[in-house]
């Protein structure tokens, strides 16, 4: 019980979405009724057709804001067992403000952008409520960025240099942000009100079937007996959970409360144990099919089919996990850590026979997405199937009351996404109004003197900074808006394309994936590494050391994005089956070699020059090109022979 309380406290500390009120009596019934009604509305529109964009998104935001103000207190110090009158008032305003658009929809359309004084007042109230909701659920960093963008829009004429613009008066800005599909009610919340909500609801039902424990038991059966078994269990179970989870911190706490004590018991240092769980959990945001809900936004932003995006994301994500797995393995070998005995572990056959049916909805949803179903329909059918699959065996069967509670759980889980996407709409609205995205992109390219690698480096640093303390969905919106244009500009110049023409998918997708990767890796990159800090809290370890260990384990994530920008074959562009096989082979060997060099162990402990050579050889193999592959292969072959020679001398 104490361990559970510790986990909950850690989750509340590092994940603002978990720090909500627990009301009783009428308050609890009111919140349940609102949340269930919200889910029913979303299911209704999924079955019978989505409403007009502004109406669908306004109702979605209305439910979201109302529930956020009811569940999340204004001040952190306020009690969690009763509702403050101020929050009750804000909840009513939060519900009514977006509904202003629904009530006066015809008049707003007929005025065609001409706003009245009353419109502006309603817009100001709505804008303030969105920012306040984001502060409570997402965090101050997101709100600070949005406020900076609003200030930029207002003072544009007074800014020196190339970032200057003609500016916008306050009423024009409010009208643009609140009464068009370019601002708060833009693409991010549009995707939230359709695809994302249903996938979150699907995840809520999967969790109620016991899928999380199934993943942990499955990982134990598969990898628990190997060298450093519990650490590999953490990697495998967190990777599996990441396919349906939208939060790296929640994933750390969910699986880490089980895996981290096991790793410490086996002999791993607390800092390393916390880092393993943090790195594995963060990687879940990079793993198809959901990618922390960013895949849906990426499809809308880039106009690239969703199925194409998750296909392109597969190889980089697998290489990321291969790097983490290899780092864990070499550390276990270096320390001489063994796995658990077979008798201590669950049997794979028993697990699959008793609970294997819980994976049916996951298999089906991937099939439906690849087969061309819309994400909305795929998530709807998978949600229905998750309930049906639970009924196959009595032990996993959901009762009717649990099905109803699943609706409430899905709505609650969506609140962070709603606040994040609405606030992200403010940022996008300013970008569309001022053209800031292309200006920042051009500045980054100029800073790098038009060279690709320096541009990628500056974009990486910018994405890491912007991604600090920001959840996945908002993270992608920010990085794709601010940093991805720089990569698109430089790649278009290199390809000799007309800058006034739309770039092809082979340029746009690598640029967006690059920005997305480094925004996500901010969760394990000090100084603000929320996932690593959560892991450190469970492991009772030093947060900074845990973050540094996590960055070391995530080394593949710092390399792979550069490679798929330089060679889009890794994202399945212009690649033959034989070429793809070669890319996979060289990348796999290169990542394993890089992990060995970073950890300082292969067959036996490595000297500093062996580590440098192994890392260099690994990078050369991952880097595309016959010459680099050949040099890398020769270096690694020599390292392998030398390690074999040293290992034999040790055994003599």
C-alpha cells in the first residue's frame, strides 16, 4: 500500500493530469454524468457522422473546459475533496464560452469574419479560459510559449530585424484565434474531437481489461530469465504499453512501480534502474500505431496518409528500442547480473491461453488502419471489440457498470489532450497570422550558413528546449510549427525545388519526424527530464544522474533522426526490398555497436579507444552509403576479433 501511495504521489508531482479532485456525493455524480455524456456525444458523432467543424470542436471544448475546472483546482494548495466556488463559476463559463459559437453559428458565418463587440468579449473570455485550463492540466511552459506568441502578434511592427511583421490589433487577434479554424478551433483540437478521443477511449477500455498486467507478465515470460531480465522486462512491457499510452510519465509510474524494484533487487544501481524505465516508457511515444496521439496530428499537418506515417515510424522506433535493449544487455553483462529463474516466472503458454485474447483488439486495429479504414472508424470498432474480447473468458469479463465507467475514464483521460490542443491552437493561430514559422525556419538556416548538418543540429537543440515539460501532443504541435520548417527549407534548397511550391512527402515527413523525435527525447534529457525524474522518484535515486543514464540509453534516438533525414529510405521512401533489407541490417549492427561503445562492454570490458572505435564504427554503419558501411564494417570486425581475443585470455 505504501509503495502504491508513493507511485501516486510521484505521478501527481510529475504529471499534472494525475493531480485532480476526488469528490464525493453530488459532485462526484455530476462529474461522472458530464464525463459519460461527453463520451456518448463523441461515440454518437463517430457512428452517425461528425458535425460541422466549428460546432463539433466547440462542443468538444465545452465539455473539456467544464470538466477541467471541476476536476483541477486553481491552486495546488487547495483541497482535493471539495469544489471551490471559483472553480464552479469557471466550470460554467468554460461550458458556455465555446457554446457561444454553437448558438450564434449562423450569424457568425453570415458576418464572414466581421466580429462585434459582444463577439470579442466572448472570445477574450474563451481565450483566457483555454490558457488557464492549459496551466492547470498541461503546465506553465505551454502557457508561457502561447503568451509569448500572443505578445509577438501584438508588437510585430516594433520588433527589429527579420522577425518584424505588420502586427495585429487586439480585436483582430482575438477574432482570428477564437472565431476561425486557424486558431483555438484549428487542426489540433479538430483531431482531438474526432480521432484522438476515440483512441483514448479505446485505451481506457484496454486498461480495464487488464492489458497492462498482461503486458508485464508477457514480458516476464519472454525476457525475465535472460541476463539482466527485469530491465529487459521493463523495456519490453513499456514498449508494449506505449503503443496505447499517451504519457511517458504515466507509463513510467504504471510499469515502473513493478519493474524498478525488481531491477534494484537484481543488482542494478538505482540511477540506472530509473533510467531504463524512463527511456523505455518515453520510447512508447515514438512507437506506432498511436505515437502519443501525434501520428494523427502529423497526418493532418502534412497531408500524408496516417497509414503511411505509422509505416515510416516503425523502423526508427524499433531501432530506438534495440538501442535501449542493447544498452541494458551490455550493462547486465558488465555487472555479471543474471535473470530470474524459470520457476519464478509465469509460463508463456499459460499467459497466452488465459489472457492472450486481450490482444485481439490491438491486432484488429492495426489491420483496420493498414487496410484503409479511417482512424476514427478503426478506433470505434476496436473499442467495441475490446469490450467483446473481454467476455471471451470469465476472468477478464467486464461487467455493465465497468463498461459505463470506461466511458467516464476515457473522457477524463482526454482532458489533458483537449487543453493541450486548444492552447496549441493559439500558437498555430499566431503563426498563420504572422508567417512566423517560415521566418524562424529561415533564421535557423541562415544561422547554419545554409548547411544541412548545422541546420539539423540547431533544430535539434531548439526542439529539445521547446519539448521540456510539455506533453506529447502539444510537444509535436510546437516543434512541427517552429522547427520543422527549417529542415523543409534546407532540404528543398538541396533538392533544387521551387521554394514557392509545396515540398514532397519525402522532405516533409523526415522534417516533421526529426522535430517530433527530439521534442519527445526532451523527457529523458536533462535538465528538465520529467520521465527520468519520475523514474528517479520510484527508484529513490539522484534525478540528474538518472537523466544522464537515460540519455545514454536513448543514444539511438539522438542518431536515428539524423539518418532518416539524410537517407529517407529508413522511412520507406524510394527503397527496394533489397535496399530495405540492407538498411535494416547495417542499422541493427550499427546500433548494437554504438550501444556497446557507450556502455563500454561487448565480450569483455572495453578500453577507451575500443569504445571510441566501436561507437565510430556503429555510426558509420548506420549512416547511409556503401563507403561508410564498408569502413564501419571493417572497424567493427577488428573490434570483434580483439574482444574475442581478450575474452579468451580472461578464460584461460
